[in-house]
């Protein structure tokens, strides 16, 4: 009976240490700035960046003008729309768009693969810096986001959601054009 109690106690102690272990794991995750919400948002944005960039690189340059129907964004326009969002969305928490950068003018140049890739790369760098530079104390600060009450933290999550929304769209576009996403090509 004592052996059973000892094993039960040992099991209980092991289970009690799991939350602490999980917390340490969160801290150690690459791209996660300390296991906090900001780090998790950054990790999601970095995941979207890696996949969107890989998909843009895999798409043949002549397909950047392809669109599924008239008046629907083309392949390249979707990538440029993502880049524009990476500049525009941080303005909700007071981040300025860099001088000379005009996100609303990105989409018309979506047919130029090299320009799309360079613009996306710069936009992801901008949004990462915008998220990292927001003071911790401001993350719960109330803002208006598309006319709705929100916080800076919620606006940051919108950036990640926006990137993943258009990643899904880009995956569908790629598959319609016979291009398998590079991370799933072996499936």
C-alpha cells in the first residue's frame, strides 16, 4: 500500500510540474518574445511571412497577374495587399508609415514578382518592428479599430489574422495554377 501511495504522490508531483514546464517551453519557442501574447502574435506573423514568401517564390512570374475572376485580386495583388496591411494596420496604434511608402498604391504593381517579394519583405520587417516597439503598458490601451472599440493587442492580432487569411487565399490561387505550397509539396 505504501508503494502505491508513493507512486501516486510521485505522479501527482509530476503533473503539478507540467504547467511550469509548459511555461518554460513557451519561453523557449523561437520567435516567441518571452512566452507572452506579443511573442505569440509575432510567431504567427513570422509563420505567415515564411509561408507567403515561399509561396510567392514558388509561383511562376507569369502567374502573378492571374486572377480567378474579373474584378478579383490577382496573385500578385493579394501579396501586395498583405504588404499594404502590414504598413496600414499598425497606424491604428500610432505607428507611422515610413516616408515615401504608399501602401494604397502597392496592388497595381502586383504583376512584378521581384517588386512583390521586396515589398513583402520590407512590410514584414516594418510590422515586426511596430509590434516589438509598442510599450508593454500600452498593449491594453483602448483604440478604435475600423470604428470599433479595441485594444492595441487586438489590433496586433488582426495583423496576424489578416496575414493568415490571405495566406489561405494564396494557397488556393497557387493550387488553381498547379503550384503546391512548398511546405506541403511532398504530401
